[in-house]
C-alpha cells in the first residue's frame, strides 16, 4: 500500500509541483525591463490618440532651423546605445554572405503559393545585410531632338537576393523569433523598375488586426508594371504575422511593435522583430508609407500623420491626392519616427477601423499611393486630381465624461461647431443621458464607433485648420 501511494505521488503530483516551481522563473523573465514599468501600461492608450495628445506643437517659419530637429532622436542602429539596465551596447558588426540568389521574375497578379521556409544555415543566423548604396544607372545621351532617355536601373540586393531591373518577385522575411522548425516567413513583394528612380516602401499590419492596410499594399503593388516603372517599390503587407493570425493588435508577448523601432538585436521580442525589419528592409527605402487603421473600436477618416515641423516630410505629404494631413510629431519607437531619424521621408497613413475590410478607405489609400508615385516620376498615369485636402495643424480628442453606451449624432468627416452636440452617453441602469459637446470648430477626422465606454474614453477627434504661427 505504501509503495502504491508513493508511485501515485511520483507519477501524478510531481509534474504539478515541477510546473509550480517554474512559474516564478517565468514571472521574473522580464526583470530586465526598466524598473517601475509594468507591461500592462503599454496597453493604456493607442497611438491614434497618444501621438496627437503628446504631439509637439507646430512651429513657425521664423524659428531657428536647429529647433526643427526632433526632440526625441531615435538612435541609428549599429551605434552604441544603452540596454534596459543602462549598460552600453557595443556597435554590432554586420556580416555578408558570400553568395546571393537571383530573384525569379514572376507575375505578381498570378496566384502563387507562399514561399516555403528554407533550411536554416549559418548565414541565415548571421547579422542582417548592411546597406550598400547602389550605383545609379547612367543617363542616355540626348537624341537628335534634344531629349534625354531615362537612366536604366541597376540590380539591387534585398534579403540576400539580387533583384534585376524590370522584374517583380516575391521574397520572404523572417525575424527568426520562433522555434526554427515552426518558423513562418512573411511575404515581401518587390517590383524593380526598368528605369532608375527612388525606392518606395509600403508596410501594413504592424498591428495584426489592421486589415485595410494589407489590401492597400496588395492592390498598389500588384497593379505595377516593372517595364513601365522608374524606381523600386517594396511592400510588406503583413509585418506582424503572429498578431494577424490571432486577430490581435499586439505581438505574442502583448507588446505594441510600433513602440520599439529601430529595435535592438539582443533586446526583447518586439526589439528583435523591429530590428530585423528595420535593418533588412526599411534601411533600403528613400520613402516610407506605414499604413494603419483606428484601434480600440475607433475609425479614422483617410489621412496622413506627419511631422510638419520637418521640411522634408512636409514636402513629402504634398504628393498624396485627396488625403487630409494631420500634424503629429510622433512618439518614440514608432516606425515613421525611426525612419525619419535616419533620413527616410516617412508618414503614417490612417484609413478606417480595425478588423474590417472597407472598400471606400482602401480605394482612397490606393489612389493616394498612385498619385504619390506619379508625383515622383515613378509611374505615368492619367489622374484627375481632386481639390487639395486641408492640413490640420491642430487637433484634439473629445473624451466622454461619463460611463455608459455611446450614441453618435454626427458622422466621420462632418464639420462641427464649438459647443455642438456630437453624441451622448446613456447609462443603461439609471437611464441618465449625458451629451458630449464639441470643444472646438473643425472636422471629425476620427471617432469611436457606438459602444460601451468608460469615463475618459477618447470619443471624437476634431481637426482644426489653425493658422501656422508667423507664416
């Protein structure tokens, strides 16, 4: 009898005790995080609200150019920087594989299977490729009429593969964060035009529940003809593949990827994903459009978020047709902030709401990207340009002051006056109704969908065409 009891305890109870013993280790796995920081704090507010609330005000033209520099500089990858414990991290040396593959020329419009994960080799586990500036093609001699033919493009390397001029292809990117035998690759769509020109990068689904951006990237790239393109277009439709598969905004560790760029090679999960994307793909860009939607059951009028204090970025926003611009200096760790810090012109495009495919917002996004490429001489198409959309240098969120069920009286894109009732919150228990008044005159550029809200919830985003100081 005693032997049987010991056997039962050993076979049934020991695994439970072992699991319990390992829980403290897992609980302290993030002890290297900055002291006083709780992971749940990262979910307090999304950047659709935060990057406006905390945005640096628009400055006037008479201010010193030195003051136009961003107050939050993002360190360029590869430089010495401190880790989460304050210890310096040595500059990382990037290794180059000895040989490269030649990308096959495929028709992106044809249905094709996703690329299969390749067997891991030493070069796969090595550091990402350094960015080597490609030598531009030489322009042709003027003909008898005095016109000059455009310069021919050169092959360029991306993800260890050479892409020849006049070809389009699918590549695969993996941040190598999963178990090797279960790792999944993210498709990267590349079109290398026959003629030389700038490199435009498009990213979607950095938040895995933002679906409109995936379709915007797909349509914009699949409609390109490499034989008629000047420059290159690189698209990553689904950056956060694990979040997309789970219908989640966040990474598996509940971190917001768009708070960790340019990332760190030996950091936490989000750091590693951000570092891999930034070093392997983003650093090849001249221009970047990072596509998002509203979050937390909010929807956005198609718009650009851009730091209008940066002259290059402000000029860049003028190529998007029928797209309102909202001044936002950005938050540290955002992809566009990190890109601008290393000299890449970058904006965030917002269109619609999460977890939905919305045709009107997708069409607006694709149209604006086509107009951008036309503006930079990458494509040549017949456009009927719309009236310029306003630039909203000032914007504010109106918050609910009571908890209950939100009912809106206005719609996305409506113009409102100060004091106007935007909606009301109804208490389902007491039957009390609390109106929400507009804090200023302007246009509704973002709003919450009707839902249960708590006091303090950001409900309506009002853009104001304010006068720029001293301009």
